[in-house]
C-alpha cells in the first residue's frame, strides 16, 4: 500500500456497518471508517437499531493519485 493511494472513507450514520469493494464484502470492515488500500468502487451498508438497512452511494478511488508537494 502506498500512502498516496489511500483514502479514508467514513459515514456519519449510526448503526452497524459493512464496507464493500466492487460489490464484495470487505472482511473485517465493520466500523464507520475505512482506509482504502487499493483502487476500486466502495460502498457501506448501514443498518440502524430498527433493522432498516441503507447502502451508500458508490465512491470510486483510482490509481495514479499523487500527493502535492
């Protein structure tokens, strides 16, 4: 993993969380924040205390991103 290619994704919704990359579950990614380690399309499924679930909009990360400076 190169730090320039990492992005911290997060949600402010409350409940339980499951992060996905390219439509597949990311094992162990069950907190409100996720640090990406590879390019792809990321979403998070949030389930509230009543058992209602909502999938986030997709966030795409790309290779070739460089840090300024």
